[in-house]
């Protein structure tokens, strides 16, 4: 791995760590029904974003953290095709936090974009 590739990988990891919770809450909110981990991962794959694709195992610790924080809740249901599945859904507090995080993300994105595009005052 070259120096540039390692810097890119580090940057992508840091960027991903800061946005996965936001993205997971958004997926849960938009689903309208509880989802289990594999379903969430499949929905993220549909975005085609390399930061979100192929990291199904990394989703579970974040989902547990969201649940521990009261932003999501989960329940386990038996599965006819394998082990029991843990389903997640967003809580009312999670919806409120998602709205705040979304606004913060958009503000941050606009600020970064204006710097990257050379639109400084």
C-alpha cells in the first residue's frame, strides 16, 4: 500500500466512523418496519457508496450502541431459515436525534463544500 492509499484508507475510516450512526438511524426511520442486520446491510449496499458497502459486521456494534443510547430498540424473533434474528427500529428519541444530526450534517457538508470549491469570503 502506498502512502497515498494509506492516507485515503485512514481518512475513509475516520469519515465512516462519524457517519455510520447517522446513516443507520436514517435507514431505520425510512423503513417503516423493524429490520434485522442483513436487511440493513442490503439497503446500504443499494447506495453503492464504498464507505458503507461490505461492512455488515461493523454495523452490529453501532446498532448496539444506538440501542444502549435509547435511539433504537431491538427484539429477537425466531427464524425458520437459521438462528433467531434481532430486529431494530428507531425510537421517538432516535427520530428527534436524527433530525438534529441531519441538520448538523447538512451544515457541515455545506461548509466543507464551500471551502473545497473555493468559495471563501
